C-alpha cells in the first residue's frame, strides 16, 4: 500500500515536471537543486555504476567511523518472538544466499519504521537468519579500499521500496513511472536525463554487460537492470538504441579518449545480487574503475558506485520521508540504505559523508554538473552528491588497487637479524684473515719489499 | 700454531723460483713489477666500467638489486621484491645502503666491477705466490681481459663477488701449503665461507680444496687440514640457514631448496663445452692446457689449480641445471695456468734463443689481442637481447620500465611472456608484473613467482590491463609468446609503447580490455 503511494508520488511529479522536460536545458546553477554545490567545471564526465541487491550494513556496517551496525542490533526470528538473530559475519557461501527481495519483503522489514522485520520477512525460513549477515573488509577489500581513498556516503537510500526496476527508473528519470515491481506491464514513456543530455548536445551511453552473446528480446531481468529497454523511445530508433552498448565499448571509449559526458554502467552476470558472488562483482567494478584511472578521462570524472536496492539484507537506518505535501505529491518513505561511494580526483579522500541522499540524487548530480533542468520534484529537491567533492583540493593521484592474486603481502622478515648474522659472519671471517696476516706480517713485508723493488728482468 | 710440529714448521718460505729465468720476457728493465700491475689493474677497471650503463638490468640483476632495496626498506620495493629468494644475502646486505631510495642501477654495477678488479689483483697475488711476480702479472692481465670475467663482473650478479672470495681463498690455501701455517688454512676456509654466503654454489669449491688437501703430498696432515677447512667453512656459512630460520622465513628457504634440487635441465650436456671456451678465450684455454700437458715438471701448484678447475667443472657438468656464469670460479685458475704456460714454453732448442726475445712476447701479444677483440664487443654490444641468461643487460628493458613508471597508474598489473622481463619491468616501473610462462605446478616454478592460473579470465576480470611482448622472452619461450599474442588479439590489444633496437621492435606494451 505504502509502496503504491510512493509510486503515485513518483509518477505524479513526473506529470508536473513534464513541461520542464520539453523546455530543454536551463542554464545557471539555479536550474538544479537549490544551493546545490557545483563542480566548477572540474567535472566533465559523470559515470554511474549501479550494482544490485546489498544494503549499507551488509557491506560497510562494521566499518569504523560510519553509521554502522548498532551494538545491540538483533532481529526477532519470528513475529512476536523473544528470540533474535544478531548480526554475524557471512561465509562466502552464505553471502550468496538467495534472499527474498520484493516490495512485500521490504515493507515487512521496514515494519512502520521499527526496522525489525528483516528476518521474519524472508519467505524461506531455512535461510531467513542470513539476512542479518554482513561482509567486512577482508571479504570486500576493493570496496573498502575505495572507501578509504574516496568519499563513502552512509545515508544514501534507495528511493523506492519496490525493487530494482523502480529504483533504476528513478536513477535515470527521477521517478519510478508507477512501477511497483520489476515486472513491466507495458511501455514506459517518461522523460529521462538522457533527453536532457540530448537537448544539451551532450554525449551519453548506457553500457551494459551482456548476459548473452546472441541478439534476443530483453528479459525481465535485463529490463529491470536497464530501464531504457522498457522505453520505446530508446529501443525503437537506431540513433537512440546506439546509446545502449556493451561494456566492452566502455573500455574502448576510455582507451580512445571518447568517454561521453554521462555514462551509466550496469552488469548482468556480475551485478552482485544474490546468489551472485559479491567478490566477482567487486572484480568487475574494479576493472571498470581501474580502466578509468588509467585513462585520460580520470582527471575530470566523478564516478558514483551505488546499488539499486538492498536485496533483502539487514540495515538498521530508518528510511526518511521525502517529498512535500502541496507540491503535487505527498510525503513518502524511501527504501533501505544502500552502499554508495563517490570516486573522483576531487573526492574527499577517506571521508564519510552523511548527507541524506537517495537514488533521485543521481540525476540531480548530473543536472548540477551539466547545468540541466530538473526532471521532477524529486531531483529538484534532492540533496547534492557533489558535497562529496572538493574541486579546490589537489586532485587525488590515481592508484590501482592490487588484484587478489597480487594483494598477498609477504610478511617482512626480521631484517635486523639478517644484517646481524651476515655482518657477524663477515667480521668473523675477517678476524681469521687478519690473524693470519698478523702472524706472518714480517714475512709478508719482506716479500712485499722484494717484489716491489724488483723490475721485470 | 701450525699443523706440523715446531721443528718441521717452515717459518721462512723458500724463495720463489721462476720456472725458466733464462727465458724470461725481454721487457724494459726499468719498469718495476708494481707498475705493470697497476697498468693491469687500470686496464681491468677500464674494460669493466666503460659503457657500463649502456643497458639496464637484466632479470637477475633486477632481482638482486630489488632484494637489496627491499632489505634497506626502500618503500618502492618492500612489497614488490621479497628479501628471501634463491640465494644467500651477503651481497644484498652489503649493497643495501646503496639502494635505500629510488631505483638505481649503475652504482651496484660499479661496486661489482671494482670487486672484479680486486679479483684481478688477487690473481696476481696467487701467481706471485706460485710462480713469481712476472707470471702473476701475466695471469692478472689475462683475467683482466678475459671476456667471461669481464661480462659477469660488469653485471650486478653474485658470481663476480663470489669469485673474488674464492680466489682469495685459494691464495691463502697456497700460502698455507707454502708456510704450513694453520692460520692461512683457517683464513682460506673462512673466505670460502664468505663465497658460499655470496652464492651457495661456491660450496662446490670446498670439494676442490678437500681434494687438493687429500691428494697433495705437500700437506702433511690432510685429515686434520680437511677437518679444519670443513669446520671453519661450516661455521661461517651457518649465517645463511640461520638467517632464513631466525628471520622468520624457514618455509621460504625450504621451498627454494626443493625447487633448486628438483629443477629440470635447462641446457644440453654440451652447454659448457660450447659456450664457455669462447667466453674464456680459445687461446687462453689452449695456453692453459698446453702448459699443463706439455710441461712435465708438475708440482703441487698445478695440482692446486687443476683441483680448482676440475671439481666445479665435473659437478656442474653432471648437475642438470646449467648456468652461463656457474663456471666463472674456474676463470682465475685458467688464467694462472695459461700464464704459466705462456711464461714457460720454449721453441725447439735450435731456435730457443728467439723464445724470450721474439716468440714468447709475440704469442703473449696474440693471446691478449684475441681477448681484447672479444672484450671490445662486450664493452660495446650491438644489442642486449641475448637469450642466454647472465650474458648482459636487456636492451630496452630499463626504458620500457621507466615509461611504465611514468605513464601507468600505480598498481596497474602487467602480463609478460616470462618472469625475466617481469622482474625488469617491476624493478624500473614499480608495477606488479607476472610471467605467462610461469608454471602452475609448484614443483616446476621458482617459488618467488606467482603463476597466472587463468590468463584469459585474468584479462576479462580486469586484473591485467597491459600485456607486454618482448623479443628476448619470445626467443626463449615461443609458445608463451604465442599465447600472449592470442590474448592481445582477443582483447583488443592496442600498442601504446614500443621500444626498438636496430629498427625492430624489442618490447611492445599493449593496452587490453574485456
């Protein structure tokens, strides 16, 4: 019921902002969220990598200095039960548990703001307690390393509780177009950020990691990961369809210095949604970010790594209410908190940004960087992700995180012991040599004087 | 204290007897021996340092330099080059202050070159000890110009310094025989211990010493002498296993030992017979053999030199693993035997009067000239892409590594054909590199190397964004070179940097992506 209301809100603001959608770009900072920070021209490229199905606490809940898992966290194992499940570290197999994840589950977990239904919401009771599991820096070394080197957001929420597709729609259109699940009931026709970019003659691409090599009709999963596939305006005409390309093209574009102004990247086989292996998704993201760092585009890029929804995993943060009554919508509660990192040479290195953000902040960031008009009230009123940037700082030098194959650090031996033993051996041998010379010094001196004064006959 | 009773001890050694004083060289009498020696040492130094930095490090040099830097705590190398690898650490320990910052190469080579010159000086000392100063100078001059010794002592390898210790050890062994003083034998064994701490293969020379001590009639109490030698040698060498054990890397040492003992043959049995005589100089080999076989009055001196040569030669010939520089320890002995041969040969009696005036100087000049010709090509090589390990630097390796260091994002990983060029690029470029040819079977790979278990996957998942082809490795491992080229073609390889020599590409760095 609440999710449907969210959908109504998101859908209705789209109508109100439809005019703005067709009027084209609006110059000036005032076009986007009020008093939104600007990139000051330092950012020429925005990349959005949207992975799937993990909550903030699931990935970063045990990280120091973040709004992480509370010490007393414990979720009841059944409704009205006194027994509860405490957060625990997941094994690699457990991390791939196929948790239930849909609108009903999220509502139960939310439980009117109590946030106590993450275990009971799971339909499969055999694995329901796994929802309380978490991964740490040993499991996700690359993501934790990124968090140390760039800006980690610990109050970034999925905009919708209804699943991946609604949230991904919000990420490109600042609305969910009335979607209450991942099932597409019909063509979706709403203005998107790409319309704005086209009008401003700015390049964009939607890079998709293909799941099948042969051409085929988009599956539900593909549509939920790539919402443009639900929109006839993008699938019907060749020029627009040409914007939806393989991730292989992303690497090519970086190598050739042809990265467009805005890039969205989505994965199929490495999306991290259970039962996919998070480590594999991490490796995929690592390859994307490494290539960016190795390209000429790095120095002017802001890359946002985020997740479409929580995947059913526990998160303790109570989702806030967004939207304002009287502006064409009504207040609504967003989804569960998701991990989000801003990677850029101008990111605030190692800082945790607690600005309240949600998926609609993504189009808002693009609008702010490129001075575009907002799409809906959501992005217009969204807080800015750009608070994670400081364009006046010395740009961060890119550094590739080692892969797991080379990240094994060999313990440094006790070098003092090595020096001591070898120098002791050297001195011991030297002592014997000196002793030998001293004992026959006179004899040697005699011989020396003999041959130095003796010219060759 | 001596090995002999006091009354039999010969405190004053008998004067050195020249083999044939009457047939000595006819060189200017006013030039003292010391001047000839200085001239020899200067010559030896010049041929070892001129154009020394023409090429960057080869793989072995990069490893030893990297070890030294890692030992010194150089932040560029601490995580990239493990301190413990295959060999003992005496040289890296001593060189480490030179490698505490940056990635230098010349200074390490200069040190080794000077140690090479010290070896020349030591050969003079042995020659003087055994045959007199004139033969000593000639032997030193032969070693100074011997391409084999020049090549190795122009590189930051362990072999040059190890040979210095070995040569000093044999000098003191000779002194022991002449004086029968215990101290010289102990000092000799200690120096051999230092040689072992420089490179463990020097232990083979203990066989030479023991053989000599047991066989030579000059050694009165061979059993006691051998016991003393073994005891001192073991005591000094103990630093090697102790360092591994006490510094916390015992498993590393065991891994290397297992690998060294089980390595398969890397060269044919004829490798030494075909590769080494040319490097030593055919004329030198002929002079040494000729002098040995045609001169009948063989003494303990020749026995000492022959023992010095035979034991390592037979051992390394039998040992399946062959290395170009493994036989370097016999070079000083060969120089001494050659000098002896050249200094003592005679024309037939009817022309003997021309021996000292014309024939001997002419032959010596021809021998030295033949060496000089070869040494010239060592000093001014056309290209450093020889496929034989230990023969010199790798052309373009340093330049490619520095380009990588300047242009590739830190942490970028490189896939090379083999581990040799990976070592070089890691040293100069400070980026992790792995060789495609490294076996996935732990029994068939150097424990220091990490294999690429699935090269295709590792490119697809973005571990490797750069693939490096090089002519040097392609020559050694064509199949791995082919595999790398397949990956380059499959993953949209774009050449982003090429090093050339003589107009042809020798190192090509490709950017690849899934």
